[in-house]
């Protein structure tokens, strides 16, 4: 049972700004959940009554877990120079190290302010002497906010740990034909009821039969979701991309320019993408993008009832892909019409006058 509501803002009596929200009626029952407290990097307990310097949570037991407080990684200053200590790109705040972990954020925030960016939630379970290609299954994450700006900022990285058997890193630049679809594990991950703001990607995910639904997403890059594997369902999400690579390196800008698609699906046979709002922010300045969805080696994909702005096509597919379109709309928004409010603006206390559509 879900509770649809709307958040609206009147600006200069000229337009009405609304975004439909679908919020969970309730979280998992408290007596069913293991309460999750924030510790320090490396497993040390967090400080009593104070914020952690390097907050970290490592979940190693199956079952439901409920976050009891915000986990905010603040900027760190070098005590010798007073300058900010930059990240290496591999850090994370929440580490998921077992199958069948269900994490309810309880409306709390997991965020990073350090330069370059963090992956906020990811699969990880290092054990000396063990090959790091384990695929975790049954990860559920819901009901909270993820904020990770920066050129390496990622909300969730639910992908196979380490290096793939074919020698390529998981979800790296995809070499055609290297992984047969039948080799994907039935991971059945679920990502729902989240607000995600990220610099690089909102969600990286692989495996079979995963679900991404009822989320509100904004990313600085042109790609919000990158998914590898068959049977994925992406539904009822608000997805906004900025295609603003000004804080990316020259090399990263070159790579990103090759794949300017808000949703990218790789070997995603039988995928369903339906009832999503997908748009490029400020298309006149940074677009339009060639398509909302890219398909690579993905057969029998259903793309249904999506509404898109700032893109030329609904789908761009390679010769090894096939798909069916039903009731999609490439919206043209006129004066005085509704403008959907992205997550980062929805929480601002005061907004300057904005056009009714962009």
C-alpha cells in the first residue's frame, strides 16, 4: 500500500511547479530490523555524541537492517597544511558484504562532501586469499536520501566485486560479446523510494532480475543508470540529467561524450522500462541528448508509458538489440504548463523565478 502525494510551489504567480511523490506508508517494523549505528572507517565504533570523521557501516549478516541516524562524510582537512584531503575514488560509506541484506534508511541521509566523490553504498567483502569476483544477491535498499557530488560520485554500486572472469572490470567500457547472458546470477536486487543526487552515476547494477522503482534521481553527467544483465525492471522513477561535465577531467569528458544516454542497458534481455519521467535539464544549453535509453545486445525490451524531454529519440539500439515501444511521449512543454521539480530544488527554502518548462 503506497501513499501518493504532491509537492507544489507557486513562483511569481506565473506557473505551478509540482512533482508527484510516491512514499512508503511505513518502513519495516522496528522489531524486525537490526538497528544500524554509524561507526568509523576500519570498524572502530563511532564517537559518542559526535559526528564520525570517516563514517562507515559494514553489513555482514542477512536480513533487515534499519539505519538509525544520518551518515554524512564531511570534508577532511590536512592538519599540517589546512588543505582538503581528496578522496582516491574507491571509498564508500555503506559496505554490503552478504547476500539477502535489506537496508531501510529510515528517511535518513547518506552523503559525501569530499572532493572527487564517493560511492555511497556498494558491495564489498574482502577476505585474504579469496578471489574477489563474488556476486551478492538479494540486496534491497530503500527509503532515504543519497547525496554524492563530484566526478566520481555514485549513489549505489551493486555490481560484482573485483574483476570479471573475462578480465574486464565490472561495468567498465563494454567489450561486445564477452559475457553470455546465461552467465548472469539471479541477483534480484531492489532499489526503491530513494532520492539520489550524484555527480557521476546514481545507480550501477548488474545481474539478473533487478528492480529500480519509485526513485527521484538527479545526476550531473548524462547517464543516471547503467545496468548490465537480463530481466531488469526500471519503473515509476523521476530521472533528470544535467550533462554538465565542467568539473570532470578532460579524459573523463571525452569518455562521457561517447555515451550520452540517461539509461544504459547492456545485455538486458527482457528488460522493462515503463512509466518514468526522463529529462535533460536545460536542453537549449547542453543538448539535446540523442536518446533517453541506449540498448547494447539487449533483446525483447519493452519501453512503455515513459515521458521524456530534451532527447531526440526514446531509444537508440545496436544491431544486436530489439525492443517494443508503447505509449511513450517526447514532451513539448508550453508556457503556463506544469514543470516537474527535481529533488535538489524541491528541498530549497527559496527559489528564484523559474520558467514553467525547461
